[in-house]
C-alpha cells in the first residue's frame, strides 16, 4: 500500500494503532534506484519516523545474509542495503526475532549486538 513513502505513512498513523510492514524488502526494492546519499537520507528518515510515532510498528524483513552472493550488482546492492536497514531498525526496536521453520528466536535474549552497529 505504501510503495515508497513509508516514513510519511508511519508519521501519519493514528496513535495506538499497529502497523505491519510486510515486507521491508519489497519497500527497499522500490527504492533501489536511489543514489547512496539519497538512500542514506531515506533510511535516516525512516528511523526518525519510528521515534516520532505513537503507533506500534512491526517489520518483516528478509534475511539475505545466509544465501548465495548475487551474481549481479543490483542483487548485491539489495543485500547490502537490506543488511544495513535491518541493523538500523533492529538497533532501535524493542523486540527482534529471527523466524525460521516455524520457530522464533528472540535475538535480544540470545544474542549480543555486534560492536560498531548503531
């Protein structure tokens, strides 16, 4: 429903609502043509919107770090940006889960933040 203006949609959400972003990869794919400075600003704007909303926001994101490195530059760009974006959002999230094969692993409970991640 929101191909590109996700931060604005989060800011416009009514207080105490629950927003589901499924999936973050689809939104990212819609913005792959952005140059690096524009992409960084888009990410910063999205993260800032999370601090400005009174809604609960749930993100579903593809895990791209476990697969084969894509053969084409656009695929590698997608993987790099997805990793960057999930780290940014995960660092600010109250809860972070890895879901695989029907099981959810609470990464805050069982993991440690990697030094250097904001």
